[in-house]
């Protein structure tokens, strides 16, 4: 649920669908220039190509393994979520200020978590902001 506090700040109050907290990367570090502009003579270029190939093969194998793990996780998530919803697992309700997680609390089953979401949203609308319980040291 998306609400605005009296100062105009947007808050999002939701259930956490997975048992772990998402990690957001604040900066994406990418090299701007991976290769020199010219490789020089053909033999030197061939040597550079072979070295890059030797380095790339293990990286490709690791990428395939990581892709297989991701695919397996994506196949299992629907069943895990269905089981969690049907068998009454406890849900965690979290309030995000903008997109940063600000506050979280265990809320009980599906119905109890929905009531908690509405209660927290109503409090934020009237200006009663939840205390920061996640990453309070930042």
C-alpha cells in the first residue's frame, strides 16, 4: 500500500514475500574501458585473445551454474509462496520510506498482516511515523 505522510514523503507498506531482506546496491561499478583501443600487431593480438579466452571460459562456466541456480529458485518460489500463504506462516510487514526499508515487524498470518498494513498506513497518513528499525546506523 502506498501512502503519503503530511510532509509529502511517499511510504510503501507491504508484506515481505521472501524470508530475507532485499539488498539494494547504491552504486553500480562498471569499468568504462575494458580493452585498449588498438591491439598492435597480429601476433600480440592473438596472444591477448588467447589469454582473454582462457579467462573467459571459467567465467562462462560460473555464469551457467549461477543461471541454473537462479532458474531453480524461480521454479521453486511459487510453490514456497503458495505453501506460506496456505499454511499460515508468519509474515513480516515492512514500511519503506521511498524505496529504502525503514521499519519492519512480524505480523502473524495473512489476515493479521493485512490489518497491520492498514493500521500502519493510517498512522503514517495522520503523521505518526514508525521508528527506524532497519539500518538505523546510516
